[in-house]
C-alpha cells in the first residue's frame, strides 16, 4: 500500500493538505498495492512546476509531457510542486525530503528532475526544490547519486541566470526529442556509463544545452567577450526543437488529472494551435513559438469529447496565443456549443479579438450581465501601437466596444504597458483618453432605457520588460521611480476625464518588474545573486505576500552586482547577448530589422498578409506553407 510522505499530524496543521497527497482521478500509478514499482519502469522522472499545486495543475505544458512520458512503458513520470511556506518550514524542521505526489518517494531517488520554467519570478523556488530534495544547489557539486536536473519552458530560452544549477536545458517543444534523451540515458546506464558520459551524449542531441560544456568570458565593461564550447563534439549553436505537423507529432491528452482542490484554471484545456501570426515586438511567446501551426478541427472535437467525459469538468477552454486566428474557430465553437451547452458545460474563449462573431459566440456561452469584455490595446496612442506592431487601431477598439455595448455588456477591462520604447507623456495620457472615449461610446450608443446600469471600465497597466528573442531585446528599462512617475501620469489624467467615476485604475508594482528584467536578460553571473537571495530567505517571489525586494537589494549589494547594468542600459545590436548561442528560429537579422522598424514607427504585416522573412520558414511547415503544395 502507498505510504504518504507526511503523517496525519502534519497534514492537519498545514493549509490545503490535499496539495500533497496525490492519488487524484487520472493520475498515473505504476506501482502495485505493496508499493513496488512496476519492473518494466527503467526511468523515473519527477516533473516539477516550481509554484503551488493549484497553479502548477493549470499548466498545459506540464500536463502534455506528463501524459506523453507515461505512455512509455519504461518511464514513470510523477508530479512535484513547491510546498507552500507552512509546509516548507515543517519539512526543514523535521528533515523531510521533497517527494513526488504519485509514489510519495523522495525526489533524490529519481533518474530525472525536470523543472518547467514558465516565469522568471519562480527562480528561487527552483532552488527550494533542489534544497528540500537534499541535493546540492550547484550542478558541479552533485554526484552520481543525484537525478539529472533538466530545465525547460519559455524561460529556458535564456538559461544563463540558472546555468549553475542545472545539468542540462531542453530548448524547444517537449514532444520533439525527449524520447531520444531517455533512450540515450537507458543505453548509457546499461553500458555502465557515468553521469558525465551521459551529459556528453546528451549534448549531441539537437536542442540539448549542457552549461558545463560551455565557457564565457567578459570584457572589462562587463559585456560578454566570448561564449563557446570548451570541448570537442559540442555544438556552437543549440537549435530549438519543435513538432512541425500538429496532426502527427502531437500527443493529445485524453485523461487530464483532476485536482482534489480548485486549481487556478479549473477546466479542461484544449490547445488549438501553437505560435502566433501577429508579430507584436514586445511578445516573447509570439517569437519563440513560431511558426503558427494549427491542430486539425476533427481531432480537436474528439479530444474535447474525450477529456470532458474522463474528467467531469464543467468548463472547456481553448488555448492559443490568438484564438481568433485559428482558421476553423467558427466550426469548432459551433460544435462545442451544440454538443455540450445543454449538458451545462461552459466554453471559455481567451485571446479573442472582439468582433461580431466573437460577441455572438460569447453571448451564447457567457452570462452577459455577469461577464466583462477584455481588450489589450497595450499602448494609449496609435503611434505607440505602431511602434510595438500591435496591429490594432483605435477604431478597431471603439467598434468592438460599440458592438459589445449593443450586445448588453457594460463592463470592460483594458490592459496596457508603461515604459515601452519611445514612449512619451502623450502616449501615457492616451491611456486615460482611450478609456474615456470607450465610456463615451457607451452613453452615445446605447439608449438610456436599454442600458444595463452604468458603464464600468477597469484600466490595468503593467511595466514593460524586454525579453530575449524579441525585437525589443536591446531596449533599456526605466528605474523604479520612473515607473512610479509614469503610473502617476496615467492616474492624474484619468482623474481629469468627465467619466472618471466610471474608470478604475490598477497598476503593477515596479520593484517586481525591475527584478524580472534583471532575471530575463541576465548572464551566468546572476546565479550568485539568485543563490544569495534564496539563502537570505527569498521564496515565492511571484506572490506579493511573500516577495521581499529588500532581500534582493541586499543580495545585489553582497555579490557586488550592478543591477542597472542589466536593466537600464540599451544594448548595441552587435553586443554578444547571453542567449545568442541558441537558434530559436527567428534570425537576429530579422529582430534587428524589427527593432529599426519600431524606431521608425513602421508596421510589419502579420504572417498571413505577407511573409516578413523572420527565418522560421526553415522548418518547412506551419503558416509559412499554408495553401502551398
């Protein structure tokens, strides 16, 4: 019988103890009633999402790979999430090692510890995972008795700030070469090879980056002088891996794990496509997941039916960077409504452009009186929207709002960024003016007798963070005080509007933004800061209740790290960037062209309007070849 890693006394004293016991519906068990692991299992994988259970259980990438790995008879993949602060304290006091949910076995007993890196503010939780697993934090200090520690996900496209802590990084989509990595591991183990032997073999698999096999040197001014392999047989460039045919390489989830407690996204998630045709210059996901590749609509219908049947969920969400650009969206949504609406299943449609079709669909699947519409103009003026290549005009926004108000909505959410390249005070004030024009649209468009109360507009601003593999990767950031000043400009301008009472304003904390900027574009030297901050108590930095900027400021000071060097300065386009050794598909020449176009306020058409020569045509599929034989 499976023995829980935590006794009843501990489970009763910690919050949401169901986070830690496993055994959920559809979780995969490859162990008999006596606790013996299936003898066919040759590789044990602990797959970690370095945040709490509720957030990790909502992560589609983790669920896809959990499903794919477990389809192999010789692999048992189990889940691991970060213990919340209360259990973290207990585990340290009682010397309880971190464990996997399914078997409840210690992580240190596994072959692989795979950690998905979805956002920079989870980096100290990565160290918590290693620390609670009773493993040395630094890869160079871990011996043959420790699992191979693998990093992947969006943040792995600049792995350098975490390079000291990981044995290897997987660059790209997990479906592509994980099978090969596991096969190489098995063969090396059978041959009596060492961990070092395996890492050397792994480094020769496309998409695998082993930090220990690369050296970096620096100029006196702190910029990178050189970066390259320190031994033969290791590639100069690590190439992103992806599946180009979503009908053949994709492994659909038929039985998603059903969480014991409410997850952040407590629903079935249906991935309809990967990539985005839009080309927003600030958006990392839109660049690294190119080219856009669609899943077959009939396969999606079958997946939806199977997942709802196997989970009992009452909501299904279509996952995509831009759902409106999925070519069979109308057919898919009509099917979902016809098939499941009568069964009480709600349909969630994020990432939709607001047009007549979208509003018609939403009126069928949402309670208009209770829901709000979301627009993401990102910038307050048309000039700045052209700079960021948003592909959205003010008339598009006002037309969408007009249609929505006629449809019965009276609540609108607007998302913007402050601190974008070339931003002026007029651009900032434009945020308030656009909100005001939308409020006016409501009162001008909808007769008094047909209004559902007063219009409500929520304006939210975050602060811009330049990300690797975007045209803005060379841009400088603003200081904390500058960001606060920008938010005040918006706030004061909203107060000056006629409909100010209808407009509510929220803004993101600038200290978190500054830290995110440091981690997003950092190099190997940043690892010392992360480790120092963790040792001083930094943990759950993405959570306002536990984030302490003071700890990080002390860590910068004690490691003699100049924060401004990583955040404030604009990079030269000929500077060696920490992630330049990765080939993410989009060429550096394309990103430089787009950086120039941004400064010229020139719009680049989307991928279906015209090929912009970004470089991903090399993969031989997706949107680049639509309509071609």
